C-alpha cells in the first residue's frame, strides 16, 4: 500500500487524474483545489459542470479549514458507521467550490492515508460516463475512461465496490437526507 500511496501522491501533485478504490465505489479523483484537474474529470465523465463533485477530507479538522460551522454535523457523523457525505453551503478557502461543497471523511485505510499525506482534499466521483451505470468491479470500468487517466491505483482490483454514500445537507441546523 505504501508504494501505491506514493504513486497516487505523485499523480495528484502533478495535476493528474487517478482511479482508486474509495470507501464506497470505484472513484476517479484529483486535487480538489486544482480547477484544471477538476475540469479534466468533467471532460472525462462528460458531466454537466453545474453538478459538483464530492471532496474527500481526512477528518473534521481538515473540513473546518474549508467550511464554516461544522458544529451541527460533528456529533451526527461521530455516530455514523456508514459512509456519509455532507453538503455545506458556507465554503471558505476552496475557490474551486465557491457556493457549496460536499465532503466525506472516509474510514478506508488507503483513502485516509492518501489524504493525510497529500494534506488537501481530493475529488471522489464514480468512474463512469455521466448518467451511465456505476461500475461495481474495476473490470467494469470503460476503456474510454481508463485511457484518459494518469494513474490507476493497484489495490483491490477484484473487489466489488457498490454502495454510494448517504448524502445529507444541513439547512437551518436541521439535517436533510438527499440520498440514503
């Protein structure tokens, strides 16, 4: 795993796009602070730019750097055992997501260590053309996508990854579930 983290870090540090096993599904990602890299993912996925991506962050301390008022959600997340993405409206220090940002703190060892060493959030979105089926196995990922990325993490290539995260939003100190 150490070698894969080093290779993924090299990719992220050079505006690269990577495919990796996340805590939920097979993901395509990049440096969430790099608009050029984010735009590459929009192009690869043929996704409408009005649909933002999820950012993986290492912990609540990291999320405090990028969003205002995480207090409402902190206790809620501590009790969650399944992957949960939170949409925040009050973004700071993250020019690539000026209006709102969706944040998930993965419990996956590879993702956590990669983010910790990178020390910035990374994009996490499904490895599919927008609107098409999400691949459950690495071998289900279209060659068209594989040919456009800079690095593919060589971990869990035979594992089935099928459960997207729950998505919630905090509005007026109330938690609203958007996807369960």
